[in-house]
């Protein structure tokens, strides 16, 4: 017979010994003391997943057991089956119509659209004995970015990439005005996103010159006229600049540079931090005896230079093209203005082409002879559409 003081340590008896103990224990042993001595046997281990059959009739898997099904699903989610953390990038950079196709397994879609820049205004031929206003550069397009749930987009979406404003030829008739630039086109992603282009610049030469407006989130930049600069595009645009630098920290383009008075160099063109910057104004002429220098295109991206200005003088030079973007989905820089000349028989020089989303440079003026021609305005920079799909 066991006494309470002789009981084994708790948890050390199996079921058979417990029955024997219960039958021989003094009645002084409490039910609780006896219960504390019993350790139930462990449950049987669960079956291995590989031993459990799997019915793949309707699942689309090839596995015949549960473990194989788990492995097959894991492989698909890690990228082997087309989903789970992958990224698909489609870049549309050629002006015109395109089609975006939604990749399989798409979850979210990020779209970056940049509208095209407008061209610079053309240079003209100035008559004897008078001054002129420099031809302004073109204005920048807007940069718009949006994030969509993939389920909210169609299987395909139409994409249009805006074309930069076409280069206008230099004027060939003495004291002819106006010399107009050409507006930049809009970049669109279906009906979901529109990035507008920069507005036209105006070169009156004898009377006035005004820069086009930079594009905004809600509308294109306004066109300049003989009486006023181009209006700012709605929500973030900047109006054409008359005689000062205009920086824009929003999502739109900076406005074109311009002159505030006759016989002086064109003003510093506007720069935009995110949108397209403006082209530099062309070189000017003064009283058939002196020239002013053109200006470089503007840049809103640190460390990225605008297109270099040409040189005015007896042997003028063209403005340089604006730089390409430093990063995918960002804008380039404005084109440089073309040089001017009062040397007999010497043409004005062409403005440089704008980088992505930026304005072209203004053309340089020349002095009146029967064979001379003002410089062409630089072509506006094209738009772009970048579509990043997260799988």
C-alpha cells in the first residue's frame, strides 16, 4: 500500500500504474493528488502533407498530393508562374498613337506622362537703322503622375505621346512680323491621364516679343499674342516671362524667356523642378551695328545643364539641343538660343531642340540684305509616357 509520502513524483506514472495506485492508496490520498500523477499519452502526429491525396480536378494544378500543391503554388507566387512581386515597365517615347496592354497578374499601375514643349519663335531680318526684340524660346509641358488599381484599367489602354512643337523657319522678309512658335502636344493614357503641352511664343521683332505659357495640371499653356505673354496653364502653370527668371516647383513647365525692352538680350528662361523648362531666347540685333548674345536653355534638374547658347557676331552659331533626362520619367532641359549677326550676307542661326518636355531655343536675328534669313526656332522637346505595372 502506498502512503501519500511515498507517492512518486507527479507526472511519472503511466495509465496502468495509476490504476494500481488508485486501488491500493490510502483514502487519505485525495483525488486531486492522484490526478496530478497522470500524464496522458501524446496525440498521434499529423499525417505528412505528401501522404494526403489532392484532387486537382478543378484547381488548375498538376499536383496529386497536398505537399506538391503547396510547392506548385509557392513557385507561382515567387515569379515562376508570372506573379508575386514582379515589375513590368513599358516606355512610349515616339510621338503618336500606341497601345498599352495590361500584363497578367497586374495589381497596381503607375503612369507618368509628360507633355511636349513648344518650339522657339523664329528669328527675323531687321531693316537698316532700327532695333529689335529677341525671339523667345518655347515653353515646357506638364509632368503628371498617377497610381491606379489594375482592376480599374481596361485590358488595353490607348496611349498618345505628344509631339514637340515643330520648328518654324526663320523669316526671310525684312521687318516681317509676327514670327510664331508652335505649341507642344499633349500626352495621354486612355481617358485616365492627360499631360498638357507648352503654349506658343510670339516674336514681333519690331514691336514686342512674348513667351508662351507653361502647361499646368488641368490645361495647356496659353499662346502668346502681340499684346501679352501666354497665360499659365491651370493648376501649376507659369505665365510667359517678360524679363526675369521664373522658377516653377509644381508639376508643370516653366515659361519661355523674353525681352522686356528693345535692343537688349532676351531674358533668362524659366526653369521647372518637375515639368519641362523653357528654351533660351535667340540673339538680338541693335541698330544694324551691334548684337546681343542668346541665352542657354533652362534646367530644373540639379547638375543637368540646359542646351548651350549659340554665339552672336560675324560668324554666329546655332544653339545646342537640350539635354536628355537624367532619369526615366523626368524632363530634359531647354534648347539654347541661336546666334545673331549684323554682318552683311550672314544669316541668323537656329535655336536648339528642347529635351523631353522642354521648349526649343529661339532663332537669331540677322541684318537686312536680300539674301539673309533669320534663324529657325528650335523644335520643342517630345513628350513621353512611362507605365510601371506591379505584379
